[in-house]
C-alpha cells in the first residue's frame, strides 16, 4: 500500500499540471484582431493573409465568409474587390 500511494500522488499531480498547461495555452491562443489594423486598406495576398493570421494569433483565417457561427480562434477578413475593408475575430 505504501508503494502505491506515492505513485498515485505523482501521477495525479502530473495529470493536473498537464491539464493546467493545456488550458493556459488555449486562452493565450485566442484571436486578437487589434494587431492587424495596419492591413486594412491593403490588397489581400496569400502573404498578407498569413501575416495577419500570425499577428492576430488566430488558428485559421476565412475571407468573406457569410457563416455567422462564432469561433474565438478564427480571423475573418472582409474584402471589397481584393482590398481589405474589415478584419475581426470570430
């Protein structure tokens, strides 16, 4: 019995630390479109799309998507022609 308690305690603490770290990483990955304001008015290219995704810390980018389903880690880019007129998260 004495041998199992320390192992169980160590396993439980390791699991708790892993879950805490995973949760912390998730919140830090939330999209923030404020860092992409400089792209408004520019023409959308693949390079600008990727740069905006990285700067906003978004998991993915969609352009002119009509779906209104909210995803906190998604960057939305709205264009008129090929010119960026709005960038926001969701």
